[in-house]
C-alpha cells in the first residue's frame, strides 16, 4: 500500500489542508517516494508483489489527483474570498460615500426650502407694496382731480381773476 496506515493518509490530508502552495510535490504525496522505492525492489519479490505495488502506485496517483483538485479548489476559494473582501471594502466605502451625499443633499434641500420660504414672503410683501402704491396713486389722482375741479370752480365763482384774489 502507499500509506502504511490511516495515520499517514490523515497526515497528508491535514498537510494539504494547511498548505496550499507546496514547493515540492512530494511533500503532499509521501506515497510517491515509497512506491518508487518499492517498485525498484519489487524484482526481489514474487510475481504478485509488483501487482500489489502497481495497485498502490495507482491508488497513490489517484490520491495525488484528488489533492491537486483540492489544491485548485482551495486556490479558487482563496481568490473568491479575496474578491469578497475587496467587494465588502468597496461596499463599505460606497455606503460611507452615500451617507455623506445624503447629508449634503439634506442640507441643500433645507437651504432650498429656506430660499423658497424667503422668496414667497418677499413676493407677498412686494405684492402688498405694489397694491398699496397703486391704491395711493389712484387716491392721489382722484384728489388731484378734485383739487383741479375745486380750483376751477373757485376761479369761475370769483370771475376768473385769479390774481386779484391773492392781493389784499
């Protein structure tokens, strides 16, 4: 067999899970060394020993393939975790930016509402002033007309001698 016992297999499995970037492929596959050594010494055994060794080597290769697939999956998981971290950071930054924009927007809306209120009050006051000035103008015209009529009727009653009235 490639592994002497289940402890060796578990050791390899735990090693693969703790280290995803191996510098030497044999670190994760101790059966490769054992099977190659066993293959060299298999000629001293009978005819069944090479078959057992070959089966062990095939099992070791199968385990190695599984470890490689697992390592690839671990690499993909790490990439996606990194992407998740990056996206969470972006979301956090965008959330903070959104909060700042909302605060600025609220302040500007309040300022705009204050402008609207001031403009409405000013327009109302202006309309009152305009109405009052038109009323005053019409009163002045009416009074001026009355004065003109009064002066004309006095001139008629005095005989049209305006200058004589003023002298004593």
